[in-house]
C-alpha cells in the first residue's frame, strides 16, 4: 500500500536527495518533471556516522518510498564523489568522511536485495539547477544558473537545461566553490561555518553556545549591527565573485536554494550590490527556490537518463 496514486503510463524514477543532515526520497514522473503527490519522505542522518549507519539510512529512505522493485533510482549527492563509479571521495570535508572509497551503489544494492532497478548518481547542485529549470523559478531559461547556500556554495551552469562543466565561460569544472575572494577560498568567506566563525569573532558577541547561522540572520533582523555587517560582507563578496561568470555565461536567470534562502530578504540586497559593483548586468533575474529538495529530486530523476522535454 503506497498511499498515493501513480499513473500506470508514467515513466517513474525513484529519487534520493542527500543533504548534510537529511536524506529525502520520492517518486518522480520523469516525463512530466513532477514529484508524485504524497510520495516525499524525509529522514534525519548524521553526516559523521560510520559507513554502515549511513548506508542503512539511505537504504531505509528508498524503502520509505514504496517503489516497485523494477523502478530505477537516481541519487543526488554532494561532492567530492565519483558519480560514474558511485564511489565516495570525501576526505576532510566535514561530512561523510566514512564514505571515502565506499562504492555506494554496490552497498545500496546489497542492503536492498529486492531492488532490480539500477542506481545512478548525480551532483546535488546539478540536480537542483536542472529541477528548477524543469519546473521552478528558472523554467526553460536558455542560460540559467543554480546556486545552493549552506555548508558550502554549490553551483551549476545550464545551457538549455544541460550542465556545462568546462570551457572559458564557467568557473573551473563549472563549480563556483573553486573561486577565490582575494586570497581566500570562496567557502572560507561564504558558507555556514565562515559566516558563523566571523560573527563569533566579533565584538560583544554573547550566548555563543549552540549558535547557528540562522541565529545570525535572526540577530540582524533584531537590530544587531555586527550580524548585519557580517551578512552584508559575505553576500556582497559572493556577488562580486559570481559577477564575471554570470556575465561570461550570459546568464539571464539564477535560482538560489538551500536553507539560507529562508532569509532571502537579507541576502538579496548585498548580493545584488556585489553583482552590480563587479559589473554584472542588472537584468539578471535572481530568484529564491520555492522548494530546494523537490527541485533536487526532479533534477536527479531528469539527469538519470535525460529525456527530451
């Protein structure tokens, strides 16, 4: 008993979206580019857990979806990861270190012996961007970009829905996290850890125990000038780093996803200021995603075997 209706003729793909603290599963109608209503399930995971615990969590999320055994699966997972072989390359990145050199495809098939459909892996930022291009805020844009803001900065540059990972018009490998802000790596300036570290190093900061980046946003809204300064500096710097690449790529629409976009009202002004000051055209449309996870699920299913859409 699935609890939701699936059209018999629908080309169905199971999708997993693996985040830093959760795994979400759903069944996707690949042709329509839509999540089957009622099929989304979410589980918490510990990114520092042993490999067996992580694999069992991912496998349980597959079971939660109640998909038929023959349904294929697409897994959106952050890098570093060998997406062709399905092997983790995580080392000293602060999450999933236990999956280093683990063949996740083989381990999932072993944990799910009933599963006869194949399992493929895609980059989570690519999945998000493609999902937004199919059914989100950048739908059908000829040149669009997806940016995710969280533990790091994910990115994907799309040419008519296809990720571009090489060439002079995109950052190295198409990934913004490889950029520099001055002499610093971009994620040492713009990321959950970077924003929190700078705020905690500031004057008159108290009650640091248990503080997270959402608290910095909340304190800015509450009139904390230092919190406002930290956020303004981070996101104007991000705009400055992205500006030349948006211009080179001739992007017209950018989707922003991740937990931080819940504070879009505080992100957009310094972000746009950074873009304009660095010479990016002000006609680039910047949008917060309505649902980052749903877009990643749709994008993962779409990328598994790209269909004509």
